[in-house]
C-alpha cells in the first residue's frame, strides 16, 4: 500500500497523471530533497502543460518556495526556447512519429491508464 493510500487523504486531494502521483495531504511530510527531485524529474511535463491541475499547482507552489528548483526549471525553459529557435522548421520523420505514438500507447496500456 502506498503512502498516498494510507494517508487518509480524500481522493480529490490526490493528483494523478500517467507518470506519478503527488499526495497533497502528505506533501509537507516528504523531505525537501525528495520533493525537489520529483519536481525536477517532471519539469518538462510542467513546462509543456502536460500535468493535471492539482499537480501543476503543487509544482508551482514548490517553485515559489524553492529558489534552486526555480532556477533549474528556468534553465530548462531556456533550453527548450533555444531548441525551438534553432529548429523552427524541423519536424520528426513520419516513421519516428509513428514509433513514438506506438510506444506511448504501449506505456499507457501497461501502466493501466
């Protein structure tokens, strides 16, 4: 049983995505380093707008409170901008796009999403 399941937090307070779960009821109990690691692992998901609203709010709150994570996420954002500017007309070959879509579907099916 996970910490989220044993926390007694109401279901609506737990944010779930295809990748991870942030338990908002126990977020203060997790060590700061663990929370930083989770935020940084999901930085591109946050920057790409691929998080659910509760997870997005939790990351935003963390970034408002943690200067080192905010600096790293800003650096990631600058990297994405440089790539966009350097490759504005480039698109992935159709066979690569198809393989990626198949892989995403496989991951969703095996993770139960």
